[in-house]
């Protein structure tokens, strides 16, 4: 590259100036895009779409999920080495996890046929942070409902799912979290996390004693209004402590 300079006589002269390449730091958003059919774009008789509709997924939420006829190949196309340990011809529902800027952090593959591994989680570019589903859609300034499963989360307003992460750790990211645990009073792990959540002063959902369904999707599948039931059973403080003690003995 040439630039003009003034010499000692004040006359313009040209001089070669070395071009120094500019280093650009990696941008978090530069990630592969999901090149699969959205469930909403599949034919109404497609078996993957019928499966999702059978799970009572609202029609206006079907676009949030994708269909991979061969999950192994899809993982390979996304640049992950994990495909080497997978079996071919394994069709799965793909559930993407985006950050607040709609950058792909990870994705899950949910089995559609009998498989010992129901969910396979793939992180993008060695992403090691907590896996939170719904960050791209949640309003942090309003009450945020925190569940474990991504599919459960789409039935509730302003809801995120932690997908196996520590619910209590994730809750610190929000001003007004409401912890929505599965209805499994005999599950020691769930009871332990609920007790910790109460000790932190969180508002939590304690399901009615006569409810048999285990999670939000089960409640919806039984024909009940999961959102209304949840709203009627949010507790905190001493009331929550008393109801929790009774619930866990059910």
C-alpha cells in the first residue's frame, strides 16, 4: 500500500507502507446454522410431526423444533466429533439452545424410536456454560418460570429450561425466578434441590396432593390446564416449607 508524505522541500512523495493484517477476535455468533426441516414445515401426515402433535405441542410452537432423519450425519455436518460414537439412521427431534443474541450454544437430539439414550446433547465450539433453553425468548424483567425439560417449558409463559443444569445455580441469573419442579415426591434428588431452593428464599411450585401427573407435558396430555394449576400452587416462606414437608411424604 502506498501513502503520500511531504519531503524536506514540502513536496509530495509516495512511500510504501507495510500492510499489517488486523486480527479479529472470534465472534460468539459465528456458528453453524441448523439446516434441517422445521417440524412446522413438515407435511401434516409426517410421522415426526404427528409425534410432536401427539405430545400436545401447540401448533404455533412447532417451528421451535427440527427433524433430523439421520442424527449422526447431522452432528457430523455441525462439526462435532461426537458423531463417531453414534449409530447411523437414528431419527431424532432436534431442540436448539440459543443465547440472548440467538447464537446457537448447543442442541439436543430427542429419540423418536426405541433407544436407550433418549436425549443426546451436543455443545457448540466447546461451549461449557450452563445449558439454558429459551434464553432467546425470555423476559428477564418479569417472573421467569424455571423447569428442567425444554418441551415442558413451551407450555408455560416466560419459561426457561435448564436441561440437567443446577436449577438453583441458574435461578441467580433472574430477578424473580419461580422454580417449577417435577411432581415426584419420592425422588430424593428432586426433594434435595427443592429444599435448597426454599432455603434460598425462592418461590416454588408444590403440586396438589391428588395430582398424579409427573411433569408439565403429562398434565397437558391429561387434558388439564397446567398453567392455571401451576399459578395456583406457587408458594414461598413458611407456607412453602409446610406444604413441602407434607408433599414429600405423599
